[in-house]
C-alpha cells in the first residue's frame, strides 16, 4: 500500500537496518575525506594530492562497479554488506594505529582510501538496491528519496564532524571514530533479514550479464540520459568537494572547524531539498527534478568560483545543495524504476561505473588548481559541465518531459 509519509517506511525492520547502515557509513565516508584532505594539504601543500585522495576513493566504482552488480544478483546481499563493513573496520583501525604511532605516510593513506572506496562500491548494487526492495514498487520513489535525504544529512554532519575531530584529535581521532562506527555497521548488517528469500541461481557468464545490462540501457533513451548526466556531474561537478580544504586554507584562510562548516553547507541544502522531493515530488516530475537539480548544482559551483568571502561561499553551497537533492534523489529512483526487477543490481552496477568516472574530473581539477588556482579550475570545469547537460537535453529531450 502506498503511503504519503516516507518516514513510515522506517517501521519496516529491514528497511530501517539498511537505511541505518547507510546513515552511519556515509557519515564516516565524508568525515574521513575531509580529515584526510586537510591533513594531506597541510603536509604537502598540493591541491593535486588532495584530489588524488578522492580519486582513490572513487576509482573502485569505475574498476569494479560492473562486476559487483552481476555478483550481487547471484549472492546473498547481506553477506556482501557484512564483508564490506568488516574490511572498512579493519582498514580504518590500522590507519588509527599508524597515526598514533607516528608512522603514517601519504602512500599508506592512499591504500586505505582505495580499500575503503572498493567496499563503498557495494553501496549502489547492494545497499541501495535493497532500499528499493524493502520500499516496494508503490513506495520506490519515496524510499529512495528518504535514503537520499539521509545521505545528504551525512554530507552535512560528516564534513563538519571531520573538521571538528581533526582540529581536536587529529587524523588519529578521525580514524578511531571511523573504525568504531564501521564495526557498528557490521553488527547491524549481520542482523538483517532479507525481504525476498535468497535463491541460489545458476551462474551465468559475467560478460553475458553485462551485455544484457547494456542492451537494456541502449533501448531506453531515459536511462541513457540518466547515465550521461551522472557522468557529467561526476566529472564536472562533484570533484569540487576535493577543493574545499584548499579553498578554506588558501582563499578564505579559516580553521579546520570552519572548513567543515563550508563543506557541510552543500549537504545541509541537499537535505532540505531531499525532504521536499520526498514529500512533494510525484513520479510524473521525476525526470524534470533530476535534470533541473543537476543544472542548479553545477551553476552553484560555477558561482562559487567567483566568491572571495567565506560567508558568501557557505550561502552559495547551501543553494547548490538544493539542486543536488533533485539529482541525488532521482538518480537511483529512475534507474530502479526503469530497470527490469531481475536486472536492477547490474544496472545499479553500471551506474556505479558512471559515478566512478569522477577521477577524470578530480585529476583534471587538481592539475588545473595547481597551475591556475582552485577557483579558476572550478570555473572551467563547472562551465563545461553546464554545456554538457544542455547537450544531453538537445539529444534526448524526453529527459525534461
């Protein structure tokens, strides 16, 4: 039965557990990224190295996303979640020990970030697919929007907490908290009871499943548009986050806690926007919400590149977050609703690959920032992104219908 209140989905124990591990794990992801970004910039003064840390976090999506999707269709997703959170617990604990012993190096952080990023690649084909299953067809949009709103809370809480924790406890404290919270995620995931009973399927060749997934996408202009816009935003939009520590230190000259506030501003706007999407937007408006949200987000990043005052920057990122909400909530919703039920995991895996294109933008942005300054780099890359989305609208006008 369809419900008008997305929060009523939290009465389902399975939905609540899958939602809770997303809340906790994504908070730690953003906390780690900001703390690591500040540490690396303080040690090296290199915007490129800060960007490379985010590259290491994103790269596994491109490398492994298309593999994880088909595997998730043939494997008990509960076990995949437990395995992923266990690895992240161990990885963060090792980093905490190395930081406390004073032997942590840039290369060791890079390995940790890549490993945790590999586990994070499970999020779309495993955890978010489970969000769709526990929501049911009637409440799919609301369930995914609620999860997206929660993810936006993590993008608000995580960076702020990362700045505060780094300022008070250093990198060691950030990793201790991360390891502890990931252990809690292991315990929650271990108690998950799947709504659909797992049935062992006959193993199909990987490339056959991948080819079938690509065929489904090719036959759907709407899916093609969703994937193209995802690629554009992950190359030209989201890499801006890697420059927040650089802007905070070199342009606005504020302490770690205020860098955390700056990074959290976009997440705060996205949280407000996601609540609006969850309670107001109906299926007929899903595609327009996705398109216009993407344009608002990129336009905000373009405007940020002109701002020299900290307060204005916080305001612009808050507004940008409203656009981000439309993109973030509708991205998974559109893929899950347009995909055949038996192919959801593999298409979410392909979505992970599109998200994994972010290293292209991160490296480009880092190189431009080292040579032309962070703000000029943001001007160039965000403007290219805006032109790219307008090109998608021209080629596939159905995305705005």
